[in-house]
């Protein structure tokens, strides 16, 4: 155990590395750089000793004699062989699974991105084309109204005013639709400005007070994909509070670690049981968690009935993103 | 006669605004630019008494244009025209140096805004004045 000498191996191990027993037995792990890099071994042994039992499901990398790097899921435990301590390593190769997970994640992220792009496109058409045309019609209508004689044009004036009112309603509808699809601010502005806007919109639309807390002067640096999904999730969480929580107040707090940004959305509403399944809240939060997971984020839910809720999104900072 | 530069990329809306303002009698849209870059070119060619600027423009947006105009032509009032009913844009526009922010919905609001800004006031469409950003 101390010097990493290979004592015994099974056929699967020999086949995996394409070696013969005599290539390994009596040689050390450090000498052969198998199955792991020498630098990793001391910390693993320390961990196994500390656990005082098997250590399971360690995801690690191993290098084949060909030079190819593979990912393995390993278990380690200390056993006695001829009254001497030995380290027993068992593992399965999960390289294909990791690759497929990565492919699925990439595909899902691409779909998400495509959906966001399409929403932005439609939102832009609503604002840049349809709405501008309606503004022009409304102004043109005001010309006609002003051209009516003071006396004798009352009936027409009333009709024109009704048209003006309908156009006002049409403008309000297109504005709201444009915001619902893809608020420009969420795409164009900084992350903090976008959060402040979400808070402001929630107050205006739903009369819920939302306080946003963060350390002054801080810049939140997230990858574009992560940023989009995080903002969408915060928006959804605020809407959930409005719809389900019956809260008077909500709070968005931004916290930082060395590698992550933490966005905590909390309220003083009626809370819920996070373990309950098949409820609208649970379905929605599960989908949110899945979307966030696909871009490397996590979602933690803390809530109790009548105790409010606290939901935390953890997102990796842009320079911390890895494939 | 008040000389106005209109910066608006939506041609139909621009045409209606030109008609609206030219009918007032005491003002005239002397030039229309469809982009921020075009507006800067026109400003270098002649003098204007006021600039009306759409927030959403291709390439450089209207707020950035206002910021540039404010630095290059400090005495020239800029008034933002917008379909965006967000106080966020109002705040950004006024910070950039705009003298007002008017929603495109109302002809009376546009005329009122121009006249008040010419008097030296800062004008924001009434619908946006009562909204505050919390947090």
C-alpha cells in the first residue's frame, strides 16, 4: 500500500490496459503511472483512511498505455492481503457516457439558444415593425380628428376617439407581448440592470415589492447562455411568487464565491412543501432545475408551509466555465 | 422657424412625424436621418435648433447618439422619441444628456414635449413619470 506495488489484478484490468500480468505485478503505480497519476495517490489514500471504509463513485481520469485519456468511476478500499494493508481499486469506464452527456447538454443548450433567438426576433418585429405602424396610424388619426369642424363633426369625432382608444389598447398589447417574449433590457443591458428591471416590472405589473441587494460596484460576469437562462429563471421565480405565494415582499440577493455567482430569490409568503410532487410549482421548478443544469448551474429550494421560500441559483462565473 | 433634425429609421413613422411638426407653423423638420451615423453627418453639415432621436436605431442606438451630441454640441437639446415604456430607458436617456423622453403614442405629447424643452424644461411623458425603480 505504501509504495503502490501492484500485487494482484483481474483479467478485466489487464484487458482494459492491454497489458500482461508480468508487466504489472511487482512494479509500482508511480513507475507505470497506472491507473492514476502519481500526484493523485497520496490524497486518495488519505481520504480512504479518513472515511474508514470504502470510498465509492469517484470520477477520475486514467491514461491508457496508448496515451488516450479515459474517464473512470472508481471505488477504493483498504483490504488486508497476507496481513498487510493493500489498496483495492475497482472501476468502470464511463467515457462514452460522459461524452454522450456532453452531447445531450450541448444539444439542449443549442435548442435553448435557438428558442431565445427566435423569441428575440419576434419581439423585435413586434416593436420595430408592428408597433411603429400602429404609432403612425394613431398619429395620422389625430390629424383627421383635428381637421374636423368644431360644429357638426361630433359623431365622426366620437368614432375617431373610439378608434384612438382601440389603437391605444393594441399598443399596450404589442408592448406587453414584446416584453413577455424577450424584454430588450434582458439582452442589451448589464446583469444587475436586468435584475433591477425585473424587480421594477414585477412591482409595476403585479404590485409586488421586490428589493434587490448586491455589493456596490460589483460586475457579474456570466457566459451569454448562462446569463439568459438565469435571468429567465429569476423572472419565472418572481412570477411564481406573485401567482402562488401570496407574499407582500420578495428579495433578490446576489452573493459571490471565488468561482460562482449565487442569486437568492426569497419571499415572505405562504411557502410550500419542496418534496411534494405533481403540483404546478414542483413541475415548474423541476423544469427550471433541468434547464439550469444544462448550462452548469444548480437550483436549491428551501421552503416550508407558512414560512416563505428561499430559492438559490448558483451559476459559474464566465472564466470558470469548462467543457 | 425652429429647425429640427429627426433621427428615425421607421420611414412611415418618420413621414407622419414630419407632417405633424411641419403643420405646427413655427417649426420644420429640416432633415431626417435614418441612422445615428447619418445624423452626425447632417449635424456637421448644418445647424439645427433641436434633435428628435428614436431610441432604437440600427448600429449605434439613440441613447449613445444623444451622448455624443451632448458632448460635441453641448447647447443643442435632444429629445428622445420611443416606443419603449420603461423607466430604465428614461433614466439612461436623461443621464446621456437628453432633455426629455416622449412616448410615440401621442401627438399632443410630442408637441407638448418639444415646446416645454424649448422653454428649458426637462420633459418626460406623463405615463412614465410615476413609475419608479425599486431595489
